[in-house]
């Protein structure tokens, strides 16, 4: 009788211990979910508070997956109206006919990043001039998970420059009739150059600020989230391990985006280190083999000169990938006749002459990039030369050495 009566007591004890273990596992899982939820909420608040920028995510097919207050303010859509729709609704009809939305996603997928300036549409059909950056988001296995998209309304900047250009054109016509208009033309051109330089500096400062905010705020939240998840990870919970992997991926993507917006290496150690760093990342993203030759006599330049040369390198290599179909490219930086000379060459199909001149199609993204490079060189008293034929294209930028 005693043996019979003890068996149920033993089984009951095992069940109790098993229940305790299951409750402990559930408690740990709930704690991990709570940490993840808090970090996601903090990240959401940071993104939503950026009302000067439309910051949202696209799925791999280009459909809108998230929406912040900046996107609502700039584009006019409520989240419920736009989530699930393809981002091509923001493009005017001429872009849709040319397949530009698909081209943007293709370049972002292949290179890792796409940047453009051009007309975009609001919900009410009105147009605004936008600076757009699209970044491909990949998981730890390299699979495409979607895209991040940052849009800035720069209509006022564009209209101000266009107004001054129109004013200059009118003044040039008057010069042929009245010589006294010469002084007004010169003053207007000085104003245009001053404004253009100021806008370029503002754009670079905004990129620097956005890059630092992504790195210092979002990056720190993600780091805190990873520390919390690591403290809960004992190797038995696959959900926690997947959260850790996704957090590592987010940290890597935030760091990459912030560094591309404004590389800290450029400011800290200059072009000799920043150029090889950028070329290495570009080759990995694009598959284009790039050789680099930097003269050891090239030292530190002014902040504006180094930034201008670095932006021209970025734009030139992006154009090699986007337009040339060349499998290789060559980059050199050296001293030449009292100037620092950057040269980027490829062996691609060349560029149409209609695209090279200032009179080319302003909606063409290469034309926009070329005008930006020219303006940066003019601000520094330098020059930009572009030559192209069926054997390839060469961009050569020169900046005077400072006394």
C-alpha cells in the first residue's frame, strides 16, 4: 500500500517542476519581447519626429511599408492612404513612361544606394523638387528585405537658383544694348555664386547632421537593444537569437547609411584614407573592379576642397555603374601644375554629347550630378573636364593648392 500511494506523489512533483520550467521560459520570452517593443517604440519616435524629412520603408517590390510625420507633411498622404501602394505614385508621368522608379530600385539593389534630385508629386497632384536617397536593406544572409527611402523637399533652393539664372539671362540680353547693365550682371552673378555655395554647404551640413543623428541616436538605441537581448540569450530561444541577428543587421545598415551621408574618416584623416575606403565598399556593392593610385605627396587640403573631391568621386563612380556598363574603373589622385587632380576613368560605352553640356535634359540624373560637380569646382576656383567616346569616359577635377 505504501508503494502504491507514493507513485502519484512522485508524478505530481515532476509535473510541478516541468510547469515551473515552462513558466520560466515563457517569462524570459515575454521579457525579450518587452525589451524589443521598447526599443522599437524609441526608434519609431526618433523617425517620426523628423518632420523635415520623409523617412519610410519599402518592401522588395517597392510598396510603402511605413510612414512618418515628415512623409505626411511633405507628400500629403495619411498613413492609411499610402501604405501598401507602390512608391511610383510619387513620380510624374514622364518618369513612369521612362521606367525611372524601376531603375531607382535596380541601382539601389545593385550598388546599395541611389541618390537623385528631380520632380515628385504630392497627393493633390502638385509638384515639388526633391532630394531622394534610397538604400537597400539586406539580412545577414545577403537577401534583400526591402529599402529605406529618405526624401527632402528642396523646391525653395531650386526655385531660388532658377530665378537667379533667369535674372542673369535677362541681364545678359540687356548688356548688348546698354553697357551700364554690366555692373548689375556682375553683382547678380556674384549673388548666384554666393547663394549656390551657401546652399551646397547647407546640403553638406544637413547630410552631416542626419548622418550623426542616425549614428548617435538610432545607433545607440540599437546598441542598447542588442545588449538587452544578449543578456537574455542562453542559446535555447531561437526567437531571441533571430532578434539579435536582425538587430546586428539594423546596426550595420544604420552605420553604412550614416557613413555614406558624411564619412567621418574624411574629416578625421583626409582623402588618402577615405578614398580607398569608399572604393572598397563600392566594388563590393557594384561588382566593378576599381584600381586606385594616390600620390604620396598629396597631403591634407581644406575641409571644403576634400569634401568636394570626395563628392565628385562618389558621383563619378555612381555614373560608371549606372551608365557605362564598364566592368572596371580607374581612380587617381595626384599633384599637377599647382593643383590637386582627381581623375576617374572607365572603359564603357561613353556618354551622349547631348548629356554632357549644360543644355542637356535637366531631368536626366547624370546631368543633375554633373552640374553639382561643376558648381563645387567653381566655388573653389577649380575646373572640371569630362571627355567621352566609344572607348570610355574620363572625369578630371582640379583644385588649386592653397598657399
